[in-house]
């Protein structure tokens, strides 16, 4: 591998017509260009594919690819299809509501110039919430706390903002859980399999992505079920580390105050637009 590895960015998408243009545009407009940006559509019933196709027409020279994964409904098979199709030496994996900072690919290239690094992840800020800088610092602190809690035994990737080496994926692609019941955090599952192979994952504070706080729009019951994916994923892998539940407890505790902040912010933003 060269000292400057090529970076593919994979974006699984399902009914994301409202945000996919911004997501893809941010992935394309990087200080160091991505080798390719791959959107993998999974049976969308809205205009997701149309929006991406329009972007491809507007930017014919951009390294943008649109794939369809219609065989199965679900994030894991859609993610896997994108990772399998990518041709870069490093595979970035983000969500359709992720908005990468302009130096994201540059940071990934710098990190993976070290041949020992097999995966990397970083913090996020919530772009549709108030106090974004404070939110970024809080997210960074939570991830550092999680790292200290497990003393280096596990280092979890974050699906909205992560990358792994293509050679690592070649080993893991037949091992990661299929999660047919859609019960796990697929990024934690992938991280556990990497840990079993002693594949080093690096936390990079400067590897920043924005993401939506739209999960707060879920009902309390649905939000709780989503957060408990942590516990279900740990139990599926026979991981019994009580300290790993700290992030889960934090996410559960902030739901109501964060939801109120989001509602107030949305109301203020709407009022400013009308004014």
C-alpha cells in the first residue's frame, strides 16, 4: 500500500430524499478528494435514487456511484454490499444523514498512513440541535470515557463516522453478524469482530462528522428499544463488562431534556425562517 491510501466512502440509504443531497455533496467536497463515493439504495420508495442520479448528472466528473441492494431489506446487507463493491484501500462508512467535515478524508488518509491501523472513528456534532460545539465536546468526552472504561480491550466504531481498511473487511465480511432481526448495533458488532482479530482501531478526535438528532423524534418506547441495542449486541457476543453500559445509561437519561431542546430549537428555527 502507498503512503497515501485511497478512500472510498459508502453511504447506505433508505428513503433519505430530504438529506441525501447534502450528505453526498459534503462527501464529495473534501480537501483531499475521495477515491469514490458510493450510495447504496435499499428499496427506497421515495426520491432517494432520483436525487443521487440528479447529482451524478450535475457533476459528471465526480467519483459518485449509485448502487441498488434490493435482495434484502436492512442496514447490514446494504452496508455489506457497499463495502464489497468499494475499490479503495480504506473504506469510509457513514450514514445518509451524516455531514462530513471538509477535511474528513484528509484525516482518514493521515490516520491510515500508519499500516498498523485497521479502523478509525471520531466524534460527531448534532447539526439540528442548539449548542453544537458543546454537543461535540460532550460526544468526544463520552467516547473517551468509553475507551477508558474498557481499558483497551474493545474500541468501538461509530457507524455515522468510521473507516476500516479494505484488507480487514476482506477477513471480516463472512464473520460479521447478519442480524436478520434488526436487533443489534451493527457498528459494535463489527468492532467486536475486529477485536477478536486484534485489529487496532484508533480514535481520532479531529475526525468529525455532523449527524441528525432525529432519533429523538422517536417515541420513548422506540428510543429505549434503540438504545438497548447496546445490551442486546453485548449479550449476543457474551460480553459482560458492566462499565460498557455507561454510554447506554447516559443516552437513556438524556432523552427527555434533549428532546425538549430539539423541539425548542426547531420552533426557533421555523420562526426565524418565517421572519
